[in-house]
């Protein structure tokens, strides 16, 4: 590399490290050093969140996707969804289906429902489309 390029590169690296608080922690007094480090930590975490790189995005239960026992639940479609909905609706008259999906915790399928009184239940359905249980909550 040519000398001007090296100088620019070195200045950029030093500037980035200084902005990140790497130099500030060794040069500043403890009280100032702590404030500088805290400020830079907050800045980097807000930058990560604003750039859309967060890894813990909230789970949207209406889209399925809960993982348990190494199985990721997926929404049911077609004939299977229709049969699970019919079985669940028969077991919880007046209830509203929120979603139907394969089950990662024991049954073949499950239907998440809201009962007429507003409480939520999970209806477990076997491979023959028979209801095996109705559990409180989701």
C-alpha cells in the first residue's frame, strides 16, 4: 500500500477504536471511563437494533413456528387443516380457531382456540383426527 493510504487506514482504525471506547478506558479516570464505556455500549446496541440485525425478533404465534422437542410446529393447510378445525370446533362449541398446526409436544396436531367466554385453549388431535384433550391456555 502507498503511504497516504496507510495513513488514512490507520487513522480510520484508531478513530473507530476510540469511538468504541477502547482507548478511553485506559486513559480516562475510572468515573469518566465508566461513563464512556456505558455510552458506547448503549450506542452500539441501539445501532444494531435500528439496522434491523436483532436476532431475538418477537415470535408471531399466528404464523406457527414454535419449536419444542426438536420439532418446529408449522401451520396446517388443505384437507388436514379442515379436518383438524372440524374436530376442534366440535370439541369446543362456540369457540374460534386461532390457528391449527402440527404438534411438537405429544399429539399429531393441535388447534389453538378462543372459547366463547374469551379463555384460550389448545385442542390436541391425533392422526385419526380425534380430539385427545382440551388444555387450558396456549
